[in-house]
C-alpha cells in the first residue's frame, strides 16, 4: 500500500476548433482593417487578425477554471499563445485551440461545456477533441467525473457519441488512456506533434531544489535545476510553490513546453510536455530532447507518449535518446512499446521504460529504484482488483506483451481480458476491443 500523496499525473483536455461556415464571411469583413503578425494563422484559413478563443479575458477564463478547481497564477503571451500558469498545472489558448492540463483532484471535464459556449460566442465549433492521461498514482482519491476512465469516457461520449476510447499499454503497469473525437486530417494536411514524458521516482538531489525552497526564487530553481539549460530558447514563466512544488510554461513562436514537479520523496513526479512544430523536429532532435529531459530529472521509471499527424518511430527515437543508467548495477529496460491511429486521424505511440537491477537478488537497491518497484507493484495490485471494469464499453486496447511487464506481477484478473491479451507477441501490438 502506497502512502497517500499528491496526484502528479495530469488530465489533459485539448479541443481544436474551426470557424462556423455561416460566420466565416462575417469574420473576414469585420476584421479586414486589423493588423497583427501574419504568422498567426490557423485552421479554417482564418485571417491573421482573428483572435478566436484569445478574445476572452483572464477573468473569463478564471470563471471556467473555477468549475475545475483551479486558479490562475500568471499569464505569458506571444503571437501564437496565451499561456496561463495555474495552481494545478497549465492552460494554453490559441485562436482555434485550447489545452487544459490539470493535476491533483481537479475536474477539467467540468469546464468543457462552458468552453464550448465560449467557442460559440466567437463563431467556432469543435473540430477535434482529445482527452489524454496516464493512470493515476492514487486512483481512489478522484471525484466525479474522473473516478475512473469508464466514467470519463461516458461523460465525453454523452457530448460526442462518435468518440472512441483507447488504452495504451497493459493495465498491470503504467499505461495511457485516451478519448478522441472529431474529424481526420484537414484538406491542407495537419501539422501536429505532441510529446509527453511522465517521470516517477526522481533523483532526490534534483528534487530537493523544489522541496521546502526557503528563500529560493522560481528563477533560481529554473537555472540551478537545469531547466533553463534544457530550454535555452524558450521564454520561461516559472512558479515555485510553498512548501514545495514547481511549474513553468515556456513559449517559443508556435511551440510551447510546460513542466510540473511534485518533489516529495514518496510520490516524486515530473511531467514534461512540448507541443512542437513537426517540420522543425526531426527524429534526431526529438531523441536529443528526450535524453536532455531524462538527464535533467534522472527518473527511475518513465513513460513517454507522442500524438502526431505523421507516424513517428517513437521506439527507435527513445532507443537513440536513452541515457546510461543513473545508478550502479541498474539498467534501463523497455517494459513495453505500442502505437495505433486514433479515430480522429492522429497517430499515438507510447513506451514505458524502467531502471531494473542487473542482479535480481541484489538487496541494496538505490532508493529511487526501490520506490519505483513499490509504486509499480501497487499499480499491478490495483489492476488486479479493478480489472477491465474501469474501461468503457467499446474501448480499444493497444497493448503488446512484454515479459518485463510481468516483473510487477500479472493481474489476477488477467482471465477477464480479451483472448490473447496476456499472450501477445513480444514485438508486435495487440489491438482488441472490449
């Protein structure tokens, strides 16, 4: 049983909008006299002057966030984004895209209906919606509609009946859950690349910069921890929480990065997210970025996900970017890797990697590796109790079998999974629907 702590892994809601056809002509005639940066273009060939979702004030966004249990701490802006730093993570607003990412016991889906009302006010409707999260560390602490993925998917399907739910990776270890609704690639072709790295059991020497930071400033923590060097070209807006914790948003043209840190030793967690420009992000750049993130925070286990408009070889990217072990007598091992195309036309790939002892009988494990083993065992035990009951009907399971995933124990309820779920082939994905 894990000691109760703060729920670091975030819930991420992204909604992409397009102009209502009957408002399109009005929009162009109304704004033709405006002048703004011509780089501000978006889907539905909106003119550069179109503010769309950026029309709304900080107070209006706060009224939406109050429904989710968050407050705005600060905001930074550039030609492409309004980036709100929240009491629990981040909100990013572009003319035709809104991304709400919240941790703890927050309720991001409770803000969805008002978000759609906002969009209607500026002549927009939903083109695509993606809800994405990793499994919880403390799954029994959440509130409606986030108590389990079945509940979340049901909430979303009431509003978007054509949406599909997905589980990436075996339930007996860290895995990803997604709900996607909306259209496939636009006629002009999508340009989209999201990178998510969720890291657990971080090196205490790194985490202590964010734990009881007496007299330290957010800028000092950003520099001393290596975050500034990790993102040298980004304009960073950092925040250091009392008594512990850290968040930042970073903007660089059309790209952004955001980092959120829960430093307590018994539930240490760091998330790194970047929305990147695909044509500026070759695989070798992505591999170098992943390596830099891992070397900065030194996790004992991590899981990575990409959502992209073009298929991405995440497995080979991570292999190229994986650093050497941070601890003697431990090595990074791939627990699983899987990918599939979402119903909305984007491709999603996930991989989990953990530091494992070179000698199974070794009694003195590094503290972070020992804590990782305890947490993953708790995930397996919860999976055994909950089984597929936490999955919505019609959920697509994308999960390869890996012998390493059995280190944490096969769930007792494995017989409840679809035939072949536990006997998948080592190097290929098993896709089934429950």
